[in-house]
C-alpha cells in the first residue's frame, strides 16, 4: 500500500554542492528502484541547529516528500544511517494527516455555503410595497394638541 512520507535530513554545512546533488540523486534512484515516487524535494539551505550535533552548529536542511510502501522508507533510512555527511534525519508519515485536513476543509467549505445561502436569500427579497389605498405609517402626520 502506497503511503505518503516526509523525510527531513540534515547534512554537514561544509558539504560541496556537487556532493549534495549526488547524494540527493542517489536517494531518488533508491526510491524509484523500490517502486516509490518522489513528490517534491525542498532544499531549505543552511540553518542553525537547535543544539550541537556531532560538533556542528549549522547544517544544510533537505525535505523530501515520498510516496511508496514502508520498505522504501526502511531502505532510505538504512542508507542515511551509513552515509557519513548526514548529521540527522527524521521520517514522518503524513497521509493520514492529509486526509484529516482535507476532511476539515470540506466541512468548512460546506458550512460557508450553507451560511451564505440564507444571507443571499434575504438580500434578494424585494421590499413589499403597501397595498393600494393605504398610507404608510411614516407618511401619516402626528396629531397636534
């Protein structure tokens, strides 16, 4: 069963751009060879770490959105574990969260449509003119004493 995962990993800040591209392309080929698909790759750039990791205070952040089975993630994590320039990584399954967010969005849209319909009906209703022979109450002069 295909599921959607986000894989965030941090590499050494002194890693060359060519080496980083080579690492990313290796991970891409790993995913595609394991019958998975990469939805997006976001290179977030160099950022300061929250705490020192392996004597590094900064790292280059990469976020990959992957679609595939659990075996794809298992293989990616195994490769990241043995890759020396990778400082940290974290994989999170996001397909259940996406379903929940889509459901909430549908409910909100439905509520907006329902609340917009009565307001539109009130705005469209014309004011009823008084019957013939009657004068409106505002047109009757007040009695003087």
